[in-house]
C-alpha cells in the first residue's frame, strides 16, 4: 500500500474527494491543479495554467480539463466530471474510479465493465506542458478512447462565457491540432503520440460551477469552449500519451519525455518526502531570476514570505546551492532597494519594514548550515549594507530611536505579516514598537556583530554589540508586562495587551534580550492560549475580538484572517523555542506536535499544507491550497529534530 493511496470507497464519495486537491508545478510559475477526481471546484483549477507575461502578471487557464470517454461496441462511458447548476454533477465519471495513487505521479485507475484504464499525469519541469498517459490494462474487445478538451483562455481572476469573439479556428499539426481563442494569447498545441482523428465539433458547455468560489462569496459559474474531440484506438497493454503545451513537439518524443520526467520524481512515500516535493513546487525560475512563490494557486513572490521560507525550502532538504541561487536574485533586489533603484526582480513588498531583518535571519540560518566563514565570504558585505541602511535611518518607515528600538508606522498600511485590510485600512493596525521587528533587530545586531568579529572587523562588531546592549534593555522594559508575556506592539502610551504569537520569535531566535526565566514565561503563555494541533492561533480566545473561523465572504474572512486562525509556520518557531528551553526532554513533545501535520498529507492539497486553519476544532484547513512558509517551517523543524536524535 502506497503512502498516498485512495480506494474506490473514498473516490466514489464526492463529499470526501471534492475537498481534496492535487497540485503540480513546472517550477517556472505554471501549474496544474484540480481535485483528485478531476472535477474543477475553483476558478484557479486547470490542467494547464500558465503565466502570459505580455498580458499581465497573472496566471491564465488555457486548458481547463480533458474529458475521457471509453467506447466499446458502440457504447460510450464518459469518465469526466463537472458540477452544473442545481448541485448536478455530470457525467459522473467518478463512479468508475477504482483507485487513485499519487505517490509517484498522480494516477487514476478506472474500471468500466471489463475495461481497466489507468491515467497518469506529469507536469513537465521548466516547460509549459502537461502530459497525460493512458494505459489500457485490461480489455476483452476493441476499445476506442475519446478525448474532449475544455478550453478557457482566461485569467485565473476572471471567468469566460459564451461569446462571438472567441475564435473557432484551428490548424492540424502532427498528430493533433493547435488553436487560440483570443489575440495576445499563445497558441495551444494538443497532440498525441499516436495517429488519431480530430473531429471538429465546436460547442460551449454552459453553467459550469465552482463550489469553492461560491463558499468564498464570489461569482462561481462560467462557460467553457470545446472545439471537438480526438479519437484513437487503444489495445490491451498499450499506452497513449496526450500533450498540451504552448509549443509543438515531435509525437515520437512524448513517450520518452513522460518516462524521463517520471523517473526524475522523488516518490511521496513519507511525510518528509511529501514536504520535500512540495518545497520544490514553490521555486520560480524565469531566465536569470530565481525566487520563491508564497503559495498556490493565487500568490506571487512576496519578499517576507520568501526570506522566512527560504531556509526550510532549501537548507532543510540539503539544497544549499538552491538557497544561494535564490539569494543571488534577492541580493540584487535588496541592493537595488537600498540604493533607491527600481525593483525589477518581481519580488513584491520588499519595502515593508521587517523584510530586511527577515533577510538577515535567513542568512543566519545559512551560516548555521554551512559555516560563519562561508556566510561572511558570500554575504558579509550585504549584511553590513543592510545594518548600515537601518542604523542610518534610510528606510522610509523604520526609525531607530534613541532607546535602541525600531519604530514603524502601521496605522494606514499593514506593515507586518498580519496584513489583512478592510476598506484599505489594516484590520490590526500594528504600529510603533512592534515586538517581532525588535526581536529580529536584536537578533540581527548580535549575529552580524559575531560574524564580523570572527572576520577581524572588531570596530564594527563592538559598535553593533553596543547598540544591541541598548536595544536589549529597552526591549525588556517596553514589551514585557506584569503577567510575563510580551505586548504585541507599543506606541507611546498605547499598549496592545492582546495575546498574540509574535512574541514567540523572541524565544526562538538564537539571540534574545530575554533571560531563560522570561523566555519560559512567554513559552508557557503561548502554549496555554495559542497552541493548536495545526499551528499557533493568531489571537488568544481570551482576548477581545477572537474570531477563529476563516469562512464566508471576503469581508468576513478579512476580519478573521489574523484574529484567531491557526498558522502552521508559526509552529516552526514555537517548536524551535520549545527545544531551546527543554532541549532533549522536549523532543518527544515536538514529535507529537508534528503528528497533526502528517495527518494533513492526505487532506486538502495532497502532500502539502494549506495556508491556515480554523482556530477551533475541528481545525479545518482554509485559504491557499499550498503555502510556502508552512511547508518550509515544518521541514526546518524536522531537520532540527534530526540533530537532536543523532
């Protein structure tokens, strides 16, 4: 039995299968995403979803789905599945599914009478192409396979509807056709590795619904264009490969390409391997630029997310070269920002006041994984520039005060990871002295001072240490309250008494202004009020405004986003803090906490972790289907645990 295997009992139950999604990316921004029964439930779902840079910076659904029909003795059995108005599903192809397995590549096995057909999908790395291999495992008579493509040619943010502007033109190519519905879009090439017949039978399939969008309070129906269908004979034991891409390919290459790509995949046969595969999917290489996407299916590259996720997505799986490759792009972007030049590297939100400090933290993890000497050699100059930039008050919204703390204005615009807004204003206006920004600042001062001292730059190291001394004293004085936990932010006489998870960073970081007793008090409060099996709550149930369920329309979800929902990535820092306090005696506790995340490998997005969870039982997964920081931090803790278990 494979690690990610689902039998007929589950696969024929739509209540169980429709919430389970599958994601594959090409590591260059394109992806394939749908449910495990191949019924699209989001407008973001599709077989071939790609960037179209000459249109905008969004992804676009070219090929939405592909319906397969098995034909024997003139009888047709359609294996497709779509949701239409009135909760009507058609053609109900899921009832033929015998099993689904995605340990190696996503593979669905159908049984129709005496016919057993296996379908396997591969998204080609660094190319906008999906391959689907059909293998006829069993058949007692002549069998024909019909493939009917459903085309969208629209942004993931929009819908397509029947219209007269859509082009019906197509051209025959080697073993297939090419077509393009609208100007400025690339042509879509659909081919098979075998000779086949394409039957031009244009039609619109109207009123297809996406229940996930309906849940989220958005429009949720569209029409999809079907230009016709391919028909091909298939014999028992034979495999046929279908290709959809934006360039033509020699049909005789398809079988070899599928096998080569499949051989390159790491099996998802364990918790660790699932997360490792998921980690690879966030990479986005475009020419010389290499960044990390914050999540799928709608997130772009966000600077904070990238720096927080980078160590876990690379160093934790022993891919130091990938860390350096991403950092090469990030370093250019940081230097452009520091020097006031335009940001041309598609890294968003680099100007948020905590981002440069998270970059320092990320480089600190690199130093621990490689060596201080290697980190200093490669990134010492960059670290000095970042510290100089902050100390000289050159950041537009990060002010070093005389007491040694950093002040930032967050009243009008969200400036930290708690960034939800309503009517353009922050739901949580974190402003003034913000706890994790100053924890990052103290940690950065000490780390860079030690790094430079080891390299012989004693004067600058002494200066940074002196700054850290002042910062540490002020930190304890300003943030620590009489109940032993830390204020989330302080602005003059305004102190936020809410119990939030941002104080945990002060315990988790290698350098902290708190002593051991103070750290344990913070950890105890977080454990008591914020810990769930799926991450740390963003707000204690005892604090005002607790809103743990991320459901309903956009406005309702925006108010709940950081008001009680649980986030797995915070758990990474919590578990690191726990191990710092309890050391070997804390290992078994941390291992038990990880069990809750392993259970998610067969839920939501198979083999990955969603963006967030409800803060109350049953802690249902919500938001983006796969989220970089969550995957990264659990991988980082697994790596940390392995060092304790040596």
